[in-house]
C-alpha cells in the first residue's frame, strides 16, 4: 500500500526574478518515508535554494537514509 501527499504552489523567486512552481511530495510506501521537492525555475544560480539543498541532503530511501516507519 502506498500513501501519497502532493502539494504545489506558485510563488515569486527573487533569485531568478520570475514566478516559479514548487512541488512537494511525500510518499509512504512499504514502511519507508520518501520526500521530494522540485521547482520549475531551476538555474545554475539556484545552488543555495532550500528546495535544491533538500534533495541533495536527503537522497532516495533506497540509500537507507531513514529507518522504516
């Protein structure tokens, strides 16, 4: 069984100076929690963005980063 939460928001990004769509997804599948964030405005300048840093700091659950729930 898989449970899934998906949220989208559009907001203005001062870094790329335009509106971007950010998506946040949380999965619970077979006892493992998986989270993912994405943004439509990603450019090279976005390296310090919290959305990008989140994905870099929390790799896929297949790498055993979180204990089973």
